[in-house]
C-alpha cells in the first residue's frame, strides 16, 4: 500500500509543480492546493499506514494508532482552506481590476 501512496504523492507533486509554473493565476492557486494535498498524503504515509485501535484509556488492544499525524493533517487542511480562500479573493480582485489573469499581461511593460 505504501508503494501506491508514494506513486500518488509523486503524481500530485508533479502536477502541482507543472501548474505552479504556468502563466495563469488560477492554475497557480490550484497548483498550490494540489501541492498541499500531496504534502498531507506524504505526512500520513511517512507516519505509517498501520491499523490499530484508537488510543483510549481502559481499552486493551495489541496496537494503537498514532493520532498525532492525523491531528497535524487536520490542522493543515483547515489552514489550507483559509489560505486558499484568501488567494482566490486576491485573484478575483486582480481579475476585476486588470481584466486578465495572465502573468505576462499583469507584469506590463516599461512603457506603462
């Protein structure tokens, strides 16, 4: 299962890198979102994909699941939603003012 997850993470990082390097502002934002999801999967995979009981007191189990990676990923998802919303608002305002989301057109020329 870890091999499959590593391949999925590699594909997500590759797609995210490609999208971040494009000239469209919306594609850059989507690339950042995909990159964050790849990082979440990487953290979960590196913590181990073992199964176990929840870490509750008074329960006798052979193995327990580690809740720390799950808590870190949940926190990162919430922060990522906030940052994504902020970037989308900035992109919308930029499009409203300049009528484009192309980075070459947003950069302008020295004559402007």
